C-alpha cells in the first residue's frame, strides 16, 4: 500500500511540475510576442476628432411639453 501511495504522490508532483512549466513557458512566450508586436507594429496615435455639438434653439416646444408630461406621469405612478 505504501508503494502505491508513493507512486501516486510521485505522479502528482510530476503532473503539477509539467503544468507549472507549461504555464511558465506560456507566460514567457506571450510576453515576448507582446514586446515584438509593440516594437515592430507600434500603435498609431489617435487623431483628436471632436464631435460637433449641435445647439438647436428652435426645439419644438410641444416636444418639450410632451417629454415633461411623460416624466411627470412616470414619477407619479412609480
């Protein structure tokens, strides 16, 4: 029975070691790839595009009244 337990523990440590080595290599490869991509394909600066703000002073007063009435009705029922 002790031989079976020792074999199981040995197999467990071997499996955990292989997984640990694989994950370590994966992290290293991802970091190397990230550095290579940043070196050879740098990000281009984004152009400062501003969205024009439309100020419509000719807003229909009936729309404002309808929205106000809808808000008032919603607040009174909830």
